[in-house]
């Protein structure tokens, strides 16, 4: 058994039943952001952006759904590969940038040792 299965979306019915208004609002928001009629960003690029975010947040369900949607919107394998590498670079960059904080905290701890 796997934690992430592509059929898990069937359990959305429990969210819909247990939090009806919030569920409706979320679905409307999601639809507007990705498929709204007045959106300026073309669907292919919106879906590739969604893939990058899904990779960064590590949402397996989102990776599957938005990769499929990007393909349906005309994205190529090369575009997907570049999206993957962009997300990887940004995620690594976040670790690097947060490393600055770690070094600062270490310096502060070291300074408090001498006081």
C-alpha cells in the first residue's frame, strides 16, 4: 500500500460533506485561479507554474493532476523538464538562503559564549 494513490480524490466527498461552504469556496477559488475566463496567463503556463509549486510543496496529488493538465494544455516534455529543474533550483536556493540565518544564529550563539 502506498500513502499516495491516484484514486485518493474519491475521499473529497468527505471534505465536501464535512465542510460544505469551505469546500465550495476552495473549488471556486481553484477554478478561477487556473481556469478563469479573464486570466492573462495562458493555461499551459499556469499549469507549468502549478507543477513547479507542487514539486516544491511536494504534493503528490497536485504533481499528478497539474502534470496531466499541463500536458493537456500543450506543454512539451522539455518544458516540463525545465519546470522541474527550475523548481529544484529554487528549492535548493531556499536552503542556501536559509543557511544565512543558520550562520547568523551560530555567530550569535558563539558571541553569547564569550559574554
